[in-house]
């Protein structure tokens, strides 16, 4: 695994270590717990049609009193959940602005995703994927064929499970 991905993965592992992921997984519960830690609510909303048509599939707008997470509504439920997890990843990493842009500290944070070329996007995407893997693995074990497919996917993403299945 390239060095950059390894350091991103380690940072994701640190964040995951502080998340109490429920089993079965509930996105609403995760949002509520993150909101409690931050001292402000997280509001989930579908993206306006114009934004979705422009290629944006997720957006986080953080204000002093509320975090708004927007997601593409015209997609599968699993993809919608992944989009929200990605945006929560920005929140959990403490990303504050688009890389290379300065804010005065009073302006709202606005992060939208259309690609994954920046470190912030890679961090948020890896964390979202790792949350999905952790929560998917906590449920009942799939049949051997399905387990093999999941194991190959985990390996391709750089997520190695222990010998005990955890």
C-alpha cells in the first residue's frame, strides 16, 4: 500500500477507535452521537436537483449552530448512506475548507464532493468505506461465497481482517 494511503488509513483507524458503531448499524444513531459530541445538530437533506445535475453527489455545510449534510436522492439507499458517511467523514476529520482556500473563521464550511483527488476527499472516502466494512462485518456471517467476495473487496481496499474474523 502506498505510504499516503497507509497514513490516511491509520488516521481513519484512530477516528474509528472513538466511534461506537452500533450493531445493527444505524446512520441516524451515528449522526445523533456525532452531533452530541459536536454540540450541534446534524440535519440530513436531499440535494437540490440543480446541484445533483451539476455532478455533486454530497455536500457538507457547517455553520456555528448546525451541520447540514446534503446527499444525492436519486440513487440507491446504500449509495445515499455512503454519501452521508463520506460527508460525516469530513466532519470527523475536522476538515474546515476546500484545500488551498482560506476562511476567516466565521464563514460556514462548505465541502462538496465531485472527485477524490485531494487528501481531504481521500480521507473522507476511506473513512466512509471503513465504517461500512466494519458495520457490515458485525452482522450475521454471509455464506462462504459471499464472504469470499467481501474478503476480496476488503483486501483491495487495504482492510485486512484478523484471523479470528474481526
